[in-house]
């Protein structure tokens, strides 16, 4: 192996990563060559500094608990033509009889093993609290280091799913990830915890929107909760979200009204200027501060 600026780069030619090969490794990123086909049980156990895993084209089998304790991981990358991806596509696109007849269970188990290792499974009571979400989103906005979500990239396709899931929902998450690997179109995942849902959609939007089309904006208007966004994350974080162009026109109109009603003159003035720059009119077109 080669360590380079907090990266663990596996040497080309290695085909199997044996149990406990990199236990307690402190690298933030692991990069595997195309030669790696199998990752054995607990090969990367308790790598509690790990943020990103990059698989090579040859990856086929990920054993149970291969990434046990690696709950800091927030990004996973596969090549589009990775063996595991192609096998999942083949599995998901045959009829039920052929699935039972010809399925390589180790391939399907590999997706479950990866998901169960990387995602944080908990009880509903263990989902992030309002204060936890506030801290996570503030940290994300300041550093860009996601914490509410996990980003999975295959070739040029990317999805973001919630990091914390109820243990009863684990099978559903496995099916979602496997289906997306096979090419299914998925909608944004939401949590039963409203505050956590806000963290999820904010991170999801800001980490996946196209750099070529920065006019794309996250529309939270269906939740109708700008005041909840403000009360959950505070004025500084909300100002950053407005600056990032997160909110749709209606949300910005709601925000202006909220600021005015709460006598937040400075915030209202800054937002009104931004709305003018974007050609967004207040609800009352004759509005003046």
C-alpha cells in the first residue's frame, strides 16, 4: 500500500484484501485499483477517519462487515463498468424465476454488506435531534464536509441518501441503492424526523446540483416551513443558504415576509436586494422597508 496526503492507495495487482488488513487505518480516502475483486470480513474495520471510498473496475465481492465501524464515510465511488455494478444491473433486469435460478448471491449480498457498514442504523429515537441537525448543517456550510447524507457516484450518475436510518428501514435502503445501481430513477429520500429531513435536502441539493446549471434551486415550498428553517439553523446559516441560492422564488418571498413580520430589518434589506437582482418581486409589489 502507499499512503499519500491522507490517502490510502492500494497497489495495483492486489486482488483480495484480507481480514483486518487495514484495521484502524487513519486515512481519509481509500483508492482501490481495478485489480481488487474481493474485500474480506473486517478488512477496513474501525477506520474512523475515513470519508471516501473509491472502488476499481474489478470489485465484485464485499464481505459482511468489510467496513465495520466506518460510520464517518460520506462518499462512495464506483466506475460505471465495475463488475459489481454490471452484475447488479443484470440481476435487477431479469424476471423473478431467473433471479432465483441464476443469481450470484455474493453479488447481491455485497450491496447489503456495504450499505449496512456505511449507513448509521439506529432507532427512531436515535435519529439526529434538532440541535444535532443544527450542528451538522452548520459544519457542512462552513467546511463542505457532509454529515447528514452519503453520496454514491457511479460514473457520471450521483445520488445522495440520508446517513442515519432506522434499523427496520435497512432492507429498504439496500433495495434503493441496488435499484439505483441498476439504473432506476429515484426521488429524494426524506426522514420521519422533520429537522433531519431539512438537513438531508439541503446537503443533497448543494452536493449534487450541476456546476453548469447553478440556477437550479431546491424547492422547499411544499413543506411551507421557511420559519422552521430559520428557527432550526439560525440567521447566519439561513443567510448562507440564501446566498447559495437554495430557495425557490416563493420561499424567498416567504422569507422576506418572515423577516419583516419579525422586525429583522437588516436581513430583510439584504434579501430584498438579492430578490431585485434575480427579478423576484415581493408579494406586495409596492413593498418598501
